[in-house]
C-alpha cells in the first residue's frame, strides 16, 4: 500500500491503483486477471467473504444455473475450459462456487482481492477516482470498474410486520452458509420467480407443510437436468467454434439454424417444435423457436398456450392448475424459469397455493402471514422476493462524477448509459453488464467476458496513446438510450410488470433496463466504436 496524499473529503489515501474493481463475482475476477495480464495494477473489493458473487450469496436449496454448464463458464482460456469438468447439465450452486474458487486459485487472484469490504463512495477529483470503503480504505484509482452484479441488491416485500415475526426468516439471496433444515416445520414461501421455483420442490419435500404465496404466476419449463455423461466432450472437442457461435448469437447461447415466424407453420408443426424445445429443457427452447414470439402477441400466445396446457396436464386440481397459469404477461417478458418438478409439487398433500391476486398479504404477524382471507401460521418464512435489478447495486454506492454530479441524480428518470458500459459525466467509470447492454437477457458469462475485454482494450488504448481519460459524450449516450428504448418498444417486454422494467421496486422509473438487440449485434457495435477511436467518447 502506498501513502500518496491526503484527500480533503475522504482522508488520507491508503492505496493507489490503476483500477479499483468492485465485486468478486465472475466479472470482477476476470477483470482482475485481464488487467494484471496487461500490466495494470488493480484491486478487487467485495462485501462478501469470498469469490463467486451470485453463487456466494444465493445458497438456497435447489440453486443452480439455468444456462447449460458448458455455456455458463469462462471461455477466455482454452486450458481452463478443457480441464474443468461439469458434473451436471445445469450445475448446482456449490459446484459453480467451486469453479469460481478454482478460477481464483488457478490465476492466483487472491492477493489482489479484499473481502468483507463494501465500497461506499467513489468521487472524481478531476483526474482520478477517490474510492472509500466501510473498512476505512481511501483509494486513489485512475479507473473504477463496477462489477457489482445486476441481481445483487436483494429486496424484501413491502409488507408491514416482517420484523415482528418470531419464527425463522430466510432470504434466498442471503441464505445461511450452514444450510437450513425444514423437517417437521410449516414453511411459507413468498414469491414465485426463479429462486422460488427452484427451491419450492425441495423445501416441500422436506417440510411438514409448505404454503406458497403467489402474486404473479410465472412460465416455467422442465430443466431436464441430468448428470453429464460425456456428451459435453463432443462440445469440448470443438469449443472454439462453439464459443464463437455463442458470441455471435442473440442470447449468448448457440442455437442451431435460422428461425421463421410462428404463423408460417401449421399448428401441428408448431406444437412439435415447442415439444422439442420443452423436452430439450432450455430457456430459449420455446421463446427462441420462432422469430416473432417476443414481438407478436399472437405468436407469443401459441407458446403461452402450449405451456399453460402443460401446467393443466401436470397439476391434478384444476383450480390450482388455473391459478398457476400465467395470463397477465406474454411468455418471456418476465424472466422465464427452468424447474425440476415445480408444477408437480402442487399435487403433494402438504403443499398449498395462496393466490395473492385474490387475497393479498396485509401483514406479517408474530406467528405467520396474514392475508385478506385470514392468518396462516408458520414456523419459517422464505422470502424469494427478488432484487433491485440492474441499477440497485450501482446507485447504492455514492458516486460523484464531474462537477460533483451524483449517479443517483443522473439516473432519476432511469439509467442513462452509452453502450451500457459508460456514463456521461463519469469518466473512466465502467459498469460491467450495465443497463442498456444485453446483460440479463443473455448468458451472462458471454456478456461479462465481452465487457471486460472491451474495458481492458479501452484502458490499454488510453495508455498506448498517452491519454488519461475516456468519457461518453452526452450526445452519444442520448442516442444509445433512445436506440435501446426504441428496440424495446418493438417487443412485447413492456407489457409485463417485470424487474426488466423496474416494476418490482416501488418508485423505480419504468424503463426497459437491458438491451434487446442481441449479443452478436451489440458486440459488433462495441467493436466498431473501439475501431473508430472510441467514437462517441471524449478522450483526453
Ligand atoms: P455478481 O455475481 O452479482 O457479483 C457482484 C459482487 O459484487 C457481489 O459479490 C457483491 O457482494 C459485490 N458488490 C456489489 N456492490 C458492492 C459494493 N458496493 N462493495 C463491495 N462489493 C459489492 N445468469 C446466467 O447467465 N445464467 C444463470 O443460470 C444464472 N443463474 C442465476 C441464479 C441466481 C440465483 C441469480 C441471482 C442470478 C443468476 N444469473 C444467471 C445472473 C448472475 O448474476 C450472473 O450470471 C453472474 O453470476 C453475475 O456475475 P457478476 O460478477 O457480474 O455479478
Ligand atoms: P424475481 O424473479 O423477481 O421473483 C420475485 C418473486 O417475489 C415474484 O414472484 C414476485 O411477484 C414476488 N414478490 C415480490 N414482492 C412481493 C410482495 N410484496 N408480495 C408478494 N410477492 C412478491 O426474483 P428471483 O426469483 O430471485 O429471480 C431473480 C432473477 O435471478 C431471475 O429472474 C433470474 O434472472 C435470476 N435467477 C436465475 C435462477 C436460475 O434458475 N439459474 C434462479 C434464481 C434467480 P411479482 O412477479 O408479482 O412481482
């Protein structure tokens, strides 16, 4: 650590780096590896006690990826991808966390990472960032890389009385490391998003009784998870081409062949195609089956009806089945889910479903959950109620850019970025998989690697050209935001009250947060900007 000078606002500077990296998830780890390899000094800070980000925090029963393991992994080092063996089609949280730790070991990242340390503020002093932590560090850095995650600020529901409950309370996103046993207990699960849909079957199999509180039913498809029996070896034998196809694809996962409109084929053929997607057990099997599913309500209805019929075939009680059928949003416009026995779980005699659209929660009491229909007493409540997605962890840090302007104020009407990675008024400040980039609409590993590479290239360009700052121009940013919004308006996404739209957080502006142009197109655009000497950026 170098003691350089005193910052009048933050105190004595305790360390100086080329880059501060906030977050030790996959984004932060790869950013550190990449920058060190290029000769930059960098340090990672994370509030967590270890690496892995999402996979450090979300240890709830059933947690696993829903992008195939062979896709949901780093591609930057062919040796790493060859030596690591995934054991299941969709790896579990412990296995993914082991992978994250393996990456940290393999590339000896540990000495340059600091844990149990939250970044509290980042202030531009005219030439560098002064970054402070809750542990008293005051760091001077030329660049700040926010690898803070898009689903990393957990959210409890806005219901009164949560603190009064005397039983056990859990959040899927802050699950105890020692695990939780539910044997013999009456358990409430609030929420029916991906986290709930993965955990409910396992909780229900263990608990004496499980009550699921559902506000919005979700579309879920069977994961068809299985041990990997060597089939991934074939992919590994052509990993470079496979990864390239992922990079050029729409969602960051390679899909065979071109698609056509759902209206150009017969009902029989459509259902055969949907069935094949359903049987293959992947997120894009249905929504990617035809090129208008996410754009045309009629086309979308074909896929939605297919899934609703599957729910009705699976769930024995017709009323419960109907309650589980989503009707208020097109399939895909809220993040779809992959499950193992989710719908069948409602055939268990020890599982109840409460429809919060009919009987909303009024409060959490000392003994359980109160709805307008009465009290349900439980021993434990599991909150699977999501995140302040995409912007939450960015605005949680007190970021002050040029002239003291704050990021929070700059984003009052919703996030404003150039390419989803840079922000006008905030030089040398980067958001990995930030809003208005493909991010959460994609296989995140593909998007993380692309952003990290792009940021590292930009920093190298500055260094090589004797420059010190790169800052998005307001004009380029405005045009990018408008372009991103226009693309979203052409889709069905704005029809849903989703976290993609910021709808799950009271008071959050309703704007479509990610970029829906597709990973390949987006990558080309970013490369083009870089090739044109960082078109749309002010370099100094
Ligand atoms: P994260 O993994 O979220 O890491 C960010 C880190 O930053 C966290 O450790 C956090 O503690 C730290 N941090 C944030 N703010 C601060 C601060 N101010 N100071 C210090 N530290 C800070 N994506 C997929 O593509 N496929 C999947 O199958 C998939 N499954 C998922 C399952 C779950 C349960 C969740 C919640 C998300 C899933 N995602 C999935 C998205 C997932 O978040 C990304 O795939 C990926 O792990 C994100 O990595 P990251 O490094 O960008 O962010
Ligand atoms: P989520 O999708 O936002 O789901 C939160 C759930 O809580 C929703 O059902 C929501 O209902 C409900 N809820 C919120 N506030 C409520 C309230 N006041 N009363 C009643 N219900 C309330 O969150 P998540 O399940 O944690 O998933 C977030 C994202 O993380 C996913 O979309 C996905 O991208 C990722 N993820 C992936 C996996 C995986 O399979 N690999 C697993 C978990 C998470 P409404 O819909 O009505 O708001």
